[in-house]
C-alpha cells in the first residue's frame, strides 16, 4: 500500500492506496482527487471518501474542467465526464480522437493529435485560441494555418505554441502594447528553441 497526502484548501488529506496509481491529480477546482489505477477512475473528496466512477473505457489520464473532468482513454479518445451527486455520471461521446496532449483549464482547452494538429475550444475573450476573432468556441476547432504543433499552453489570456521545427507562436492579450492578437504570430526572437 502507498500513502498519498494532498492539500485540500488549507488541510491535508491522507489516503492509503492498495496499488501504485497510474495517474493522480486534482479535479475541477481541487475539490476532489482523481486516482486512476488499471484504467479505473476513483475520486476522493476532502473527507477521504471515495466515489468509483464506472466508465466503459480504460482511463489513462484525467484533466480538470470546472464542474466536469476531461478523460483520455487507452485509444487516445477524449471525453467529458460530469459527476453529479452520489454516483450519477454522464459521459459524452468521443469529443476528439488520437489526442496525445491536452492543455486545459476551467474555461478553455487545446488538444494536439499525433499528426501535430492543434484543436482549440472554449472561452476566447482575449483571442488566446488564435482563431481570428474573440468568439466563444463550442466544439474543438482545428487550427489549420500552423502545422506540426509540439506543445501548447494557455496562460492568463494568452495562447503559446511550439512547433516541431522550434518555432514559437503567441496569440491573446499583449499588455505591453495594449492590443489583442487574435491569430497566432511567430516570435522571431524565441524561435529555434
């Protein structure tokens, strides 16, 4: 058995796991701890009580999403899972396939597939999703104009991506110039990293 301690707001919660987990992380706003072992998802609340989340998939990763969570299975499919009171669980159909990387927060998200294609969705108030406007994006939208994306980050109203070729692109709020950059622009001084 292994002992796991996690900070729940201002107190530590200790739980004992019978087996080493494959994945462990917080959900939503840190209200619960998500533990994945052998493809099964278990949530621990601040009292250390468990909720077994019965899904018909083999879970490999879990990401926070406000009141819900994103789940990636062993076939690299992305789902949204909403856990209600008790054991009520609602799982979406496959949102995206072939997902190798996911960057998300409670208001927006970006996924990269094995071909290096970038998909973005959610809040775009600052142009951080790089889609040429500042509209909310309901479903994953492919960014066609930048191929071979290696990694992506969403931070404080900005989207930042790195390509396989070492090029760095940004979009979103530029406080220094007091402007919104609505499409990804290449940063010459940071490229070739």
